[in-house]
C-alpha cells in the first residue's frame, strides 16, 4: 500500500478516499455530499489523464442503477400519459398540474415498487418530477453552494461549472438536445415575465431564488443554445470571510470601515467576477442602523443585515410592446426623493446616472457603487472618458476607490488597490497588492481623507490612527471567533456606534 502526496491511498491500482474509488489514471481532488429533495448526491472532483480541466462528477448514492432503469421506464410512461392529458386540458394552472403529476406518478410507482414505504416513495416521486418539471439535473447543480456559475454551451458538450475553490470544471451532465436547452430557457423566462424567441434570441432573467440567468439561441450562438446561470450567494460574503480568505488585510478593512462610518463615498472597481458586488456587500456590513439605505440593482444580489433601514429597488425591462421599463437612471433619480442617507448602486454604466450620483455626493449623500475597471488609473479614465465622460474636477466628491482582482490561474480574489481621490480629481494609491507575498501593503500615506475628516469631525491624524487601531482589534476578535453572519456583524456595528466599550462588544 502506498500513500500519495495529497493523502490519497493507492492500493491494487485503485485510489481510495471517503469510500470512493478512482482508477490510477485519475487524481482525486475532493468529494462531498449534497441532498436534493431527499436524494443524496455525491460530488467527486478529480483530474483525468486526458482531460485539460478537472471533472466534476455527480453520483446518486441512495438510488441503485437497477432502480434508475425502472424509474426511466416509469418516466417514459408518465411523459406519454401526461402529454395526452395536457393536450386535452390545456388551461390547467401550473400548481394543479404539479399536484396531478404527483398523483399519477404515485400510481405508476406503486405498480413497480409495491412494498416501498412513504419516505422512499416521496424520494422517487421527487426524482421523476425533477427530471420532467423544472430544470432537471441543472437543479442539482443549483443546490451545490460551492458553485458560482453553471454554464450550458450546447447539447454536444457537458455542462461546465465554476467552483469557488477549483475554478472551471467539466461535469458529467449533458442535456439530450438543443430543444431541451431552449425549453429550459423558455421556462426560466416565463417565471420572470420574460420571453426568448427566434425574434428575441437574447434573454436576461433570474430564477425565483435570485440566481441571474442569461440565455441565447442559435444561430446567435453558433455552436448551439446556451444558458449561463450566476448563482445568488445563499450566505453573503462578510468582512470576516474576506479577511479569513486573505482577500483584504485588517488594516485595509479598518480603513474602509472608518470611511463608511464617516459617510465618505466609495466606488468599487474590478474586472468580471473579481468580487465587486461581494465587496459592496462587505462595505454594507459597516452601515449604522439609524440611517436609511436605498439600493439600486438590475438583479437583486446585495444582502444587508436585517437590522438596517434598507429599501432595495430593481430595474425592469419593458414588455414586448416596449412599455413599462424602469432603468437605472429612473431608480437613481427616484431614490433621491426617498430621503436616503446612503445609496448603493449595483453598477454604474452610463453618463446620466453617474452625473446624478456625483450630484448626490455633492449634496451630502453617501454613495457606494461598482464600476468595471481593472485598476485605479483605469477607474479615473472610465469616469472621465466616453461613455461616462464626467469632468475630472467633480471626482473629488468621491473619497475612496477599491479595486478588486481575480487571478484566473489560481481562482484567488484579492483587493488589488485602495486609493483616495485628491482635490484635483487625481488618485493617490494608499495600498497595493504584492502578488509575490500575497499581501496588501501600504504604498503611500493617506492625505486627503485625513484632511476631510479633520475638517468635518475635528479628528487629528493621531486620533484617526488610534480609531483604525481599535477597529483592527475588533476585526481580529470577529475573525478569531468566526463571527461571519452578517446579522451578527450588524449587531456588533450597532453596539459600536452606540459607543459601547470594546469589552462589551466582544463579551455579549
């Protein structure tokens, strides 16, 4: 018996771990269980010799192969029977259809499994419904909290997923044909009041769970129909998670906290999937409970502590007749009539909404938003050049820029830069990521922020540094005690802003 470097035991040509077996031409990476409608699924992630990326394999552990063959026969009989029913009664509501389906499936199952108990019957019913109503095996992937993206490229290749720890993986799930992909897209669109057709082959939508969906139809996507699902985080990222994941340092987190506490406006930038929205959610951890917060998003992604006075708003696409649309500018203008103390913007894209937001900053509102730009210099260019084209002089209403970065080679997300905006509209980098050391390091002293705080609060540089030091102590305690629930963090912030002593914060 031999033990490999990763701890996997090799014996008689077989890798073994947690009761799973893989041949020697496969390198084990990880495994875990997920449960979907009482069906136990085992996820195995491994490298295969001839595959360029790891494989994400789902194995149903509490349904035998023989049972699955019988279930497939039942499914075919069920589909044939229900197709006739739906043709005869095409006005039945969805809820009534599902209830009728369950009753009919039960009859078929009792014929093939007469001795099965109620728990087993319920599991088998759920399995057949999962395969015939909804999104089939995609729903299994949606239940895996480790996945960020689920991608269907066409019916000729397996579904791909983006794993939080392992990046892009190829699954063992394939959809039978292009019609099935189109059917899933249509179902998703109908639930959200959207449609995808030959005349409208592009669709942005969302699932009831909040997951964002994009779908395209062939020939716009030349290899076949596509579905891209960005999963809504069941547990939103917190500042504790960011620090534990080394995405940000204690010093940087404390600086951001100080800026938020003193109502300084912040824009978070970065490339696609770099963690901009997650960082915006982290920034919201520091909001006080006695201020009104209005968030503006195309699709709800933000999740703030329950104790906050928060009103989320969403845009809406126009109907097929081109009426009823609500865009980000509409929400931005309307939010200013709702007496906000803080305004959160999912993404700043256009000149008109950027002008309104910077006007809001100049009139005393605190604004927090995201923008696509890869570094501090690009952020200034994005804001001052087309299509946004803001005058450089008005950028001084913004205090901080936080740049997020995703290293696509190892999947790590890091805060790349933090910079302050000077009165001229130029940016002064305060902290910058050192890729060699994997640390966020101070590169310049903050100047403009300290001057602003001194002007409006009377705090000296020594006072500010002492305040940051106290915040670092609280953050360290939160990490050591694994306080990562945003509602618990919200309560700690509430006590902090009531000037409770540090001992009270950490003991209660």
